[in-house]
């Protein structure tokens, strides 16, 4: 009996030692999915729940909102075990003849004015002004789109990325899900050997798809790579890589052993996120699509990529490219494979390919502040982070694109790629700021000073005037990266709290995408974004408040249909004419690491039985970070009765926003009068910044 028990224990230990160690996903309802194999697609996770399902369509789709993060990623040596099986994959479907792209054909002058004037031999040079204002004339001899009936060749590039010979296989071509051709590839494919299967098709306008599907009775390592569907209207990317870099030894997050499947997945992932990028101006998401058109394998991508991608006529017949350049260290070490390909998403690639489509880095709008513009209460610099940083082109993934990006791609889905950031020109014709008080009522006769990033203002220059707003002369090339020391514009709000932002002169340009840089409040809008941000200082009652004017919001307004007029509202902490008297002697006291006590005194009684002075309660406010008041505004933490004059704040309870630059805390109290009108915010004193 003891011998049998010993053998039983040894068997159990052996089984445990062979147990697979894989990912763990915990759902918000408490469910734990252990030893699974997950892929992160931003809006969702694709999960194989057991090893035998890896590489098959048997995936569980879990919306990200249901997952408690972080996911525990873990793969042991069993993940990379080579099976003695073939694996047919469709690496890419190439489309020929190709359409010219405008990459390398657009010049940018010192003001980042985009003009089509490249090396393409069929481009027309019509002079600087015509080149800028009539781009359609410049490219009229270049074929930039197919015509209905044009013969297109679609070529499926198939590779055996398994570890055994693949037998002959059958295939089928489908257009819009309907079979148009089928056949059999009659030769076996050795490990890493390629095959090509072409299809002739007459071009049709519209949004059509092509599918190539492999059918084989032979067992394979994976089957999800036996079928590929591409959007025929999608922009075609070209990948360039050293032929020695295309790893084959490790299993990637798609469950296969090849470079091609992993990076093709990232192109497909872009389309998944395009579809999910839904906003008021793009309720159906982004209709533009991308596809992997070809992969170029070469000996030295560092020197060969541009040559290989440029045709004799000077054009690149592609709509975007990505090159895996080789460093000296990578070459010396034999191109070691990043371990993350085994289980994670390389979020930097969709971000960088977004640039190839013309989308700039929104993080250019982030600003860490300077010594010239500081908060009056403690001297801390006024900072800013892009309005919606949790988007693809600000960070990388796991996020969809922004609403401005969606508007751009939807407007230009059928145009060639090559421009960069030209949709930043999409600014409404007339733009205003509206200053309101704590109750949302207009603040009249407030002084507004507008500063601009990356320009230098001449304070002694002769200003012009537009609707009562003074505009000072600027040098748009001498400002560096900081906000201007002196204001670009100075004005006063009218009786409705409004001030018009004057349109300043520009070097006009119209792009082939249809975007027009015309006179606007920012001047010569920068395609990269450097000059596309202004700081507004609003002052009344000797209380200066800071707000940011970011190009992104102007672009979104334009794409939402506000092309004629756009109003930006600044909510201040100022009182209204009918506000009650404010509380007095507001103070804050630290109780412990997670609690503070705010105290105050009731207003003095100035007029007995005066209904405007009647206090029916108090509201306690808190503000975190040093960004502008329209970035991280005051938020209420308590509404109290009129007999209460203190309140303990639990610091752990707060909006889970991105407090990137500072954890600086501010506290304030208002009196509440009849009809819930509030007094001005009375702030507790602050310690000087840095002390």
C-alpha cells in the first residue's frame, strides 16, 4: 500500500510540474479565468481558455469594461514548443497596379505650410501660390484613384510558417462574401516556403472587401491564419524588414510562429479600433480602413528601404510604410526577439502607422509650464495636458483614436496619404470665448489676455484692433517651446461675457484633402502642433484665472458642424450680482495623511432680513493639480446646512482623473443663497510653491 501511495504522490507531483503556466484574467464580477491565453485589442480581450484552442477561432471575447486590470500575463516554455506540423498563413494580399501616394511629395516651409512639390516626375510646378492653393491642378497627371472597370490583380502571398511540409491545398476567393473563384495549389510547401495565388478583378467604386480562404485536411499549428479579409478601399501599407530578422522560433500572441501573423494582426487591429472610434461627429466610427499590401525582405533596411519603395518616376506607390531598422547591437546579437511578442500587443505600431496616415502627436499639446505664467495663490506654474489624453495618438494603446482624428479620416478616406496634420487647419470661421461666473451667468468687463505657445510677441509693436481686441505683432519662428511672455491679444468681455477671438493673417494654403489654412485666431497653424495652443488669463475682482485654448477643441467643433461659429466657455469662481455674501476666514488643517478639515465663518450680517443676503447653506470645493481651470476644475465635495462651519474631507474620495503634473490640493467654500445662487469661491490660503 505504501509503495502505491508513493507512486501516486510522484505521479501527482509530476502532473503539477507539467501544469501549464499562463495568463490570469479577473473579471469585475469576481470570475477568475486562470491558465488562459489572452490578446489585448484595446476595447476587448480575445481569450483562448485552453492550449488546444490556441490558434483557432475558439476564442472568448471579453469587453474591456468587464475586466479588472491589470491582467496577469505569463507564458512558460510550453508556449514556444514546436509541433511537427505545417502552418499555412496568408501573410498579405497585394494589389496591383498600385496607386501613387504623396509621401515624399509634400514640402513644408518654415511655417509648416504643406505644398505638393516633390520628386514625382508627373507633378506640375505652377508657382508657389498656385501650388499652395490649387493642389488638384498640381497632381492632375498623377493617377490617385481607380476608375470603375480598371483591371486589378489581387495576389495572395501564402507561406508555410510551421515546422513540417504542407500538403497541397484548396482555396477560394470571395468579394463581399460571395465566391468569385476557387482552385487548388497542387505543390507541397516546405517550411518557410512561399506560394502566390492571383485573382483578376474589375474595380468597383464603394467599400468592397476581398477574402482569400485556404482549405486543407492536414492538421496545422493554427487555423485562424487560413482566412484573410481585406478592405479594398483601405490604404495599403508596406513593411520593410531585414530577411534575417523575421523570427520563427517563438510563438507570437496570435498563436503562430512567425513575424508576419503578429504584425498583420496589428494592421487588422487598427481597423477594429477605427470601427470603435464613435463620437457625436462619427456615430458609426471611422469608415476609413487600412490593409497590409506587401512585405519587402531585404539585406539592409537602413539603406535600402527608401530605394526599394520609390519607383523610377519618383513616387512611392504606397499609402504608408514601416521599416524595422537594424541597430549595431541587434545585428551583433542576431536580432533577439522582444519577449513581448509572445503575449502582448505592440501598441507603438498602430500609433506610428497613424502618423503614416497623417495624424500628428497630440501630446505636443502637453505643457509643463514656465516661470512667466503662475497661479497667484502659490506661484506654481500653470500646466496643461491635452484635453483627452487617453487616445491612440496621445499615448499609444490600448485606446481608439480621438474624435478629431475620426473626423479627419472620415473626410479623407478616399484620398492619397502623404499630408501630416493638415486637418488642424479645420477651424470655425468665427470664434469666441464666453466667461461665466460660479452660477453660469455672464461675467462682463473681465480683462482677457491671450498668450500663445512657440511665438515671440513684441510688446512695443503697434497693435491692430478687431472688435475692440488688440492684436500684437508676433514672430512665429522665434518663440521656442514656451508660452509667449507677453500677450498676443488683449480685450474685455462684453455684457454677455463674450469676447471675439480675432482672425489673424496667415500664409494661406489648401490641401488636396480639402483643408484650408485661412485667417484664424492662431495665425499660421502648425501641422505638427507647436503653435496650436494658447493660454487665456481672465481677470476680474483682482483674481486672475487661467484657461487653455487647444486646437483639438476647435477641430472637433468644426467636424461637428460648427464651421461658422464656435464658443469656448470659461467657468470662473467669481460671484454673480445677486450672489449672497461669501463665507469668511476659510482655513484648512491637515488631520492625517488622508483627511483634512476645512473651517470657515459665516458672512457678516450687513443688511437685516435681506433676501439676497440670506444664506441657506454652504458648499465645500476641492481642486487638484496645477493645470488650467478648464483642465482640472473645482469640484464640490459637500453641500451643508447654514449652521455648519467645518467639514472633514476624505482625500481618497476624488474623481479618478489624470493628475499628471502635480498633486497640489486647493480647498474653497461658497455660501449658498436663495434659488441656490452661490457666492464666489473663497479659497483657503496656500503655501508658496516649492516651500
